[in-house]
C-alpha cells in the first residue's frame, strides 16, 4: 500500500471514530430524554389515578347514601348542587372498580366501571384472569338491564 493510500485510510478511520463518538453522545442524550419522558408519564399517571380515586370515592359515597339522605347542613343555601344518585345501578361489591357516574341530559345517571379494575376485583375474589374476563363479558358487558345498565370503560394502552 502506498503512503498516500495509507494516509487516506488513516484519515477515514479518524473520521469514523469521531462520528462514532458523536453518535454515542446523541444516543446518550436520547436515553436521557426517554427516561425524562417516562418519569413525566409516570407522574401524570399518578396524578390521574389520584383524580380518578377521588372521583370514585365521591361517587361511591353518593351511591351509598339512601334516598332522601343528605349530609349537608340544613341551612345550606345551595341545596341543588349535591345531586343524589338514586336508582343508579351498581355492581355490588365492586366499588374499587367504580370510576364515577356518567350523566346525560334527560337520561338517568349511569355508573361507569373500569374494565381492568373489574378484572382485578374478580381475580382478588379468587377467579383466574380468564374466568374474570369471561364473567365480566357475559354478566356485565353482555347484560342489558335497561337504560341504567352500567358502562364498562376499556382504557387505551400507552
């Protein structure tokens, strides 16, 4: 190999090493960005879970109140603000899966349950995952009990 060819190969190798280092730096920055995005996603999920838990707890307490029961001060000037959810059809014992109550103009309020939380609930009661899914599909999702039939929300993947 001549000296000029050797110089050319050496220069090319030097350029490849520099380019490789640059690509390593970019990869490291991308990894840091992905970690940051995952942290932000996890924080957002935690906030959303707290929000849903708070709404579920409020809905459960509203549903557990009997007709005519009201926990507000009798002198409260805003009696129309705390609606009772009388007659809302609920899945007995599955309060942990209750996301809230949906309302539509002129229609009865409807309990809204999380599909994943229902699966977890029935698995905690001793069913395996397949049995829980079959039970939910047949007895809840596949059942029509009138206009107040609960809604089962299937949440999207990330």
